[in-house]
């Protein structure tokens, strides 16, 4: 026996209300997961800055880094720590929030991996909380919710790490096939090929070196990179809007293990 029209409409309303409630519960759960993920990652994020030795007040926040391994090492992009020889002698420091204050920690370069634009640095002072690195070599699937925490506009508004969210939109190779030989150069021919994260997210120069992590767990799955990838994969496109790239965490684990540091 079929329900009457009023009864059918009432049943439909109940079902719609149940679906809306279920959706609200899922959204609340996802929001709570992200809050917890940010809470885990944020204490590990530092600013990477260069100070001119002869002019100690002249500094430049070059990018972001994050604490790994034993809490005394930092990972960032190799291009972030590149010193401009035209600016005289410079020193590297990590800027670390300490309540309302900012500590300046000396950094020394332990190793660099130019092929993946990675730099491993040792930090002076007491150890800081290290991130949890993804162990699975397989990249997150397309559609996964992710987040980054870093310093998109440097210290203009103070040293406050900002978090942005997005999704994994694709897992392309770091270098795309070029339309013809006019676009080939030595860097293109010799560069290693590997999968990277393409992200539906806007990134800024200060984000270079930021941890990329799963929005539901806080597990770091990669390191944000713009300059390196644009010089290869995006060499025909200038400043794509809403697209960012990240190097997978597997390469971070490699540079740590190669230098005797347990990830």
C-alpha cells in the first residue's frame, strides 16, 4: 500500500533533514580534524631568514622550513637558502615563536639535494617538536584534502604562521613533454623525472619550504615548492593562478637517512 501524498511529503522532509544533519556532522568532524592537524604541525614550522653580517638589522625572510627527525634539524627548499654573493657575507637563521617573543636560531647547512630542491639544516638551541613524516611511498590520491602552514607574506604582520587548505588535484611528473625542441634546454634534458603533487591552492613566495600535510591527520606528505617546479613543468606558463606544487615526503626521508637522521 502506497503512502498518501501528505505522508510521502512528510517522509521526504524527514529524509532530507536526516541527510542535512548527517552532512553537518561530517563537516563538523572534518573541521575538528583540521584544527587538530594544525595544532600538531604549527609548533614545528619556522621562518628561514638571512642576515647580512655587516648590517645585522638588514634581514630577509626567504621562506619557510619545518622541524624533522631529532628536533634539531630543519628541512626547506634549497632555493630558499641560496645566498646572493652580491650582498656580502650573510648568515642563516631560523625564526622560532616563543610565546609573544621570537627566538633567532643559527642554522648550518648539513646537506642539499638539488635534484629535488631540498636542503637539510642543523639548528642551534633546544630541540623543537618534529613533524610526523608519511612512511608510505605512494602519494596521496587525487581529491585528498590537504593543508599547508607557512609564512606567505613574511613578517609584515609579525611571525605568525598561516594555514591554507586545498586538495590534491593531480599527481603529474615534475616535467611535462614539450611541444617542440625550441623549449628544450640543458636543465630540461638532465632533470630527473618523478611524480609531484599538483594542488588546487594559491601559494606565495614565502610559502616555499612549507610542510604539506593531510588535513585529517597532520601527517606531512610533502614540501611546498613553487620556484623549482615552475622552472621545469610550468616553463611555458607564467604564475599559474590557484595552482601550487609540492615535492613528496619520500625524498625528505631519503636526505634524512643519507645523513644518519631517523625520520
